[in-house]
């Protein structure tokens, strides 16, 4: 029996697959959120965040090399499951780490900056969402993606693959770098709390 080299999604099947892809991502994201607390209690927030970011980066790169076949789509779904779980783990950790930063500000300077820290984080997320949304459109335009076109150029396909692989991986690398300089380890947080 030959290798699976065809894609037969059909019109309705494509929309079913796209919906399934997004729905699985959301459900697995919720699973990750549930896992965030036990993992961070066991490994520490910084280590959990670092590990999740590294895994998101590695698995995102794998997207680029998936074959354009039916089995490739199955692999894409499997990657979506695992990446979404790690994304779900990171999401609540960010907000928990904001609280640690607020505590650290009080510990270091004797002033409570909780509102400023949380509002700054919230503003950064809003700006990030706006910039990311427009950046995708700029990227697709740069690669010559034609909306609603049945056949896309090789450059356009490459742009779409990069948007699902190397670009998210680059953001994961940035998260890892920032975590390496983030000073609030489990030991530091314990030291802060015992000093109060």
C-alpha cells in the first residue's frame, strides 16, 4: 500500500476540520489551565513557565515540516492538542506572576504597586492583541496571500506555515529569555513571605 499523498477534505470537510481544530484547541487550553496550579506547585512557577515555553517553541517548529496529506492533518491536530495544553498552562501563570511582582515591589520598596502592575499587564495584553492581529495581515500581504483564492502561490503557503510555526516559536524563545532574567524563583518568593 502506497504512502498517503492526497488530501481530500472537500468543502464541507474543510469547515468541519477547521472547526474541530479550533474547538480542540480551546478545550485543551482549558485542560492546561487546570494543570497550571499542580504543576507550578510541584515545579515552581518560573520552571513551569520555562518548560511550557520551550515545549511550545519546539512543537510550533514541527508545524512547518508537516506533510500536506491527510496524515499531516492528523499530526496537525495532535500538535494542536499538546501546544494548546502548554498555552493553557502559561496563561494563568502570567497573572499569578503579576501578583508576585506586586509583592516583590512591596518587599523591595515598601510601596504597594498592585494596581499599577496589573493595569500595566492588562494594557500590554490589549496592545499585544491589537499588534498581533495586524501583524498577521501584514505578514500575509507581504507573502502575497490572496483572500478566498483556491490556489495560493508557494510564497503565500510559506507565509501561512511560518505564521503557525517559526513565528510563534520565536515568541516562545523570547519568553524563555525573559524568564531567565526574571528574578522571582520559588526560593525568592518564600524569602519574601517569611520576611513579612
